[in-house]
C-alpha cells in the first residue's frame, strides 16, 4: 500500500496548461475520487499518476518516493480503464496472468495469484471463457482482476463503470466498495458521475478547469460546499440558487432581499459583507418545503410540472427573479400539481449563502 503526495503539479500540452498547480495528499488505504465535468483535468491527473503523461512541473510522490522520472512499470500502480482492454484471443485466466508472465513470475505463483483474484471477484467459473462470452459486468471484473493479481500499492480507475447499464453500475459500485474494504489498498477513481463519487469515496476532490475546488468527505461537500460550483455539482437534483442582495447581517444570521422581492433569513455569518452586497441564496430540493399554505421565510412559485415517482414527488417551479427552474423534493402525497401556486418555505438553518465571487459564507446550523 502507498500514499500519494502532489506538490504544485502542473501539466501542459504545448502552450495549453491543463493542471494548474495541484496540491493534494491521498492517505495510505484511502478511496479518493476525482470528480468533475468533462475537460476539467481529472483524467489527466490520473494519467500523470500512472506515468502515462509526463509531468510538466511540480512533484508526485508515491509511498514517499518521488516518481516524476520513474517509468509506469516501476511505480507500484495498476490501472483499470474505461474500455476493458482485454485480449480477445485469451481466456479470462490468461488475460489476468499476462502481466505476471511478462514480469517473469513462475507459473505456480501466477496460478495462485489468479485463483485468489478470481475468488475475491467471484469469477472462478469464468476462468476458461473468452471475453466475447462475458457480459459487460463480467468483463469489468476481469479487468479489475488483472489489476489485483499485480498486488499494486495504488489502484487507478478511469471511469470504469461508464460502459455499463444503470442497474449493473449500481451492482458494480457495491462490488468496488466491498473490494476496497477487503483489500485495504489505496484507490484513486475518476468519474464525472457525482452519484458514484458520493457512494464510493472516503474523500472526493472536485475538479474544475484544471484546479481542485474542494476536497472533503461526501457529506462535507454536500452540507458544506466551499463555493457555488461545488454546491451546484454535488447533489442530484442540484441545489437551487436564488440571486438577491444583503439587507442586514450579523455573525449568526443574514437577511436577504431576493430578486423575486421576498425577504428571507439564512443562518449564516455574512458579517464581512456590506449591506446591499450581491449574494446568492442556495437551498437543496429536499429542504425546500412546498405547500398550499403560507408559511414563514417563504417564496412563492408556480408549479410547471410534477414528477410522481411513487416514493417521492419532484415539483418543478418557476419563481420570479430566478432564471433557473426551482426544484422541490416533496412527499408523494403532496397535492400540488401543474399550474398551482406553491408556498416554498426555506428553513433558515438549511440555507446556504454565497458572495459575489461565489464563495460560501459560514453556516450557523
């Protein structure tokens, strides 16, 4: 097992800088997930760890050793790609053993390693099959098994579930979580799917435009986003944002005049801002209480659509002064429907507030 340490790591292609000085520590045995939209630099970061991309400047340490100039084969890493990259003419067992044969390991050790990995992944009955005879999930298990047999210090996963259907992705997430608990090996996992990130990670690094916006546990990012980008990226449906101006503030609470005209209170410390400062109020769909009755600390909106899913209902609403559709996650028995006027209560302790630069103000829960 091994820890990872990044110091001012930069990566450029010609004159275009992709990674802008990354500083990050990944603990030994941690499951770190890199998440972010397409083109944010997360896969480039993974390839720098693997040695598939040359680091332009800065330092990368694996297990305390500087590896900038060390070839991939000497880095004690194993990578699982989005495409399974299995040899079609080889059996499952031979696919898993191939790297060990190249390393010169004797056959009895290879057989033991392959059997052990197959047992962990529950693919022992598949060892004699060819890749064409396997389902997508089985092929992915074989690709993971090929990495396991090498006993690396660090596992690298590059969007390994993106080729699977929705049901199989859920199943494989469970398998990967179990695998990490069993192996207790450092894992770095890249995905654009924040649900994967939230369900798998010990910690998440949120990438945006070549920088890390925030690093934290899934719940830290969900409840204490550092800025508007993280707040909008983590969570499904995304957080609702309502622009406004600060009316008054103390270290414990802020009053905000929304562009809709409503005056609402948020339990945040906005004392560093001046009265009249532009702010954005944020509230997650499950905390936006939609009702037919007026309440305290509310805004009003018109229901554009109601999505009844059996266990939950999503209301999509138009609120004056809010450019995006506002979403409320509500009780399945909620009587509101398309065309109705909804009273949307914003619990002050559930509200987030962001300044004009998009930085979050400290919450007082």
